[in-house]
């Protein structure tokens, strides 16, 4: 298996990977939020040169809590038991913040989604992470979410 981004970064800074089972779901969501944002931004930039405000607006539609919540609802049947467990841990974790313009339910589902992506990223499961993101985006597009 190719080295993932996380392994590459840790290697460059002389750090050893840790057992991610020791990470809290909110830590997984923290890195999952960043990697999801990077994927979506890369997609937007990959579509061609555009004004930064346009890029931001298009990106924001896909990274906001409501969009992530809708995406993960469509993905639940696709998840393995292990992935579902990680998602539920993230969704059920008590958070001390709530996204503006999002319901508590949307925010919690989005946190679970981000925790799942963070888990897959740290496990170097980039292909699976990208597969889920692609399926989620495709389903959202079909359902006009």
C-alpha cells in the first residue's frame, strides 16, 4: 500500500504514528473536517480558475453541517460495521459547540461523518475515504440536496 498523506507528514517530521483507537471521536472529527475540506477545495480548484469568492461559496455549500448530514444519511447503508461504529461514536459525542445555521441533529451527524473521515485518513484508507465522499456527493447530486 502506498504511504498516505498522514504517514508522509509524520515521517518528514520524524514522528511515529500512534494507535488511533486512543483518539477521542472529536479528535478524529477535527482532522476529518480538515481533510474533507481539502478534498472539496481540491475539487473546486480542479474545475478551473475562478474567483476566490466563487470557490468559497461553492465549497461552503458542500462542507456545511447540513450538507454533511445529508451525505452521511445516504451513506449509512454503505458503511462497514467498523465504520458505522466510528461514525456513531462521533455522532454521539458531547460537543461544546454547535455550528451556526445548523440544527443540533445535523451538527451531530456531521461530526460523526467527520470522525469517520478522520479515522479513515489516519488509518491510511484514502481509497475508501474517497469512495465514500464520491458516493455521497453523487447521491446528493441525484437527490438535489
